[in-house]
């Protein structure tokens, strides 16, 4: 992977697969009614998707899939083995409560982007791992996209409609010729 110049105070969001180490506090507050009933894992995935998608030029969510649940594009994985550190927080910022680190992976369909080093009272991005063409964690196929499936379905429908249109035109020409032929006889 080519070295990327990372602006001070910013975390990179690479095109393709990204791997981050994120700390999540053990006792998540439920002040936001949108979080009621969501598991800790789901809330972590939503947070990662939100902060990565907020980077100008990044595209983590599948915008053509209106049915996708928020955070569905983020995976919690067991390891980042074999990846080199691309960026790490450069200050002593710590969460005020007991917390656990999680390794997450997400796919950026957009361009190289940067986000101010994300953190709040419940989450802290600690490390960003550099993608590697030789590591299956970041050299995996891109995730399926309903947007892609919808595009394929749209093309199939367009092709089918075109075929139906041609068939309908042939039937109409044939019916017109039959009508002209009967008028000449009668």
C-alpha cells in the first residue's frame, strides 16, 4: 500500500475495506430514544457507519438500498492480524468509564477521505489499520449491494420491456396488414 499523507488530527477512510479499533464504554446511556432496544453491538456498528460516512467523499452505507438497517455495512471481526498501523490517536484522550476495544471492518465505496479523529462519551477510534493487497481482511471481494442487484434488475426489466415492445410492434403491424388486406377484399 502506498503511504498516505494523513493530516494531523484526522483519521483516514481508505477506498475499499477499512479496519478500525474502536473502544466502546461498557455502560452505554439510553438518552437517545432511537437507541432504545438496540444491542451494544448494533450501536457500535451504527456509530462507525455514521462517523465514516461523514468523511467528505466516503460512502459506507449502500445508498441504493433503502431497506438496509443502519450499521449493516459494518462488521465486528476477531483480528487485524497482518495489517500495519496506518494511524493512531495522537493524544491522551480517554473515555471516562470502563470500555472494551472492538475491531471493525467496513467497505468504503467512495474515495479516499479523512474525518476529524472521532470520539464522544461512548466511543473512541483508537487505531486505523492500513489495507493490504496480500491480507484477506482487506483484500476480500466488495460486499453485495442491493443497489447493484436493483441496477441488474432494472437492466433486465428494460431488456424485457424492449423485447415486449418489439413483439407488440410486430403484432400491431401484422394486425394492420390483416385489416388492410380485408378492406381490399371487401
